């Protein structure tokens, strides 16, 4: 179980880094592109923030299956 928890933590950190990189990328986009994104995706900045908040939570659920 410790190994699964460690792997989960590693994956969460990798995803958080990816979201952070995406935020940095979005800051450099032209307003026209941002307007298109907002039109087609919705409030993407809020979506990114929500995903980051979920990844930062420390709740763990473990499903154990037997024979």
C-alpha cells in the first residue's frame, strides 16, 4: 500500500507541474486565442484551478479486491 501511495503522490506532483506549465503558457497567448479558448472550452482558468485543488487534497481511497 505504501508503494501505491508513493506512486499516487508522484503522479499528483507531475500533474500539478503540468497544470502550472499550462498556466504559464496561457499567460503568453494573444487575446484572440484566449477568447477562442474561452468560447470553446469555457472558463478554463477556473477548471485548471479546480483540478489543482483536487490534486492537492490529501484524501486517499484504496480499493482492495480479493479472490
